[in-house]
């Protein structure tokens, strides 16, 4: 794998949207919903804030990590890997880069939420040092599926 981890550029909003849609469509469908056309309208603002990171492979975006800066650490809002690259270790590679970034900033943890029914994602995150700290319904109320909040101490 020859990937470059970096902040997304303003010109890469459409590429980020493409990867997010491709990776999250199966997830959202399992939750009983569909992705509306404007679902990722927040991408340009996230890029402008410097909170969207990409995995670049030879000039092509193959992974996206949308983050939020929080009081005690970095929150991973979305981790998306191009379906053609899923199962290659790219997701773990991105998680390692995010942990390095958070440590360099002085953050104490990396955290995320995922649907409890997504066993494969929970296994991925556990393999990368995350532990479940709580379970509960999603704050947004768009579906009834329980979420797990996971934290990786840094």
C-alpha cells in the first residue's frame, strides 16, 4: 500500500462525497434508510475547517475520514473506504494515521459511534484498540438501532 494521508483539498469535495456514498450506502440501508441527495452537504465546510482527511493513492482518493475536534480528543464522525479497497487494511491504516494526528495535537483519545448491528465494524475498531464505553439509541432519532460509543485511549 502506497497511500498518502493528508487533509482534503477544497477541490476534492466531490471525490469525498463519492467515497462516502459508496461506503455508507450499505450501512444506511441496513439501518432501513436511504442516503438523500444532500446528505453530505457538510463536506465542503468540513474541508474548510481542516477536519476532513483522505487516503490518496497515486492521486486518487480511496479513503475518507471525517473528524470533529472535541474537548478530550478527536471524534471520528465517518470512516469511509472505497469498496474496491475494503478488506485491504486501508481502514486500519487510516485509523493509525488518525491516532498519530490526535497524539501530535495532544489529544487523550480517539472516539467514534457505530451501529451495534455492524459486527464487522466493531471488530475492526476493537482490533485497532477501541473499546465500547456505552450503548444507546442514536441522538438523531432517524432510526431505532442501538449505537455503540467506542474510545481508544492515546
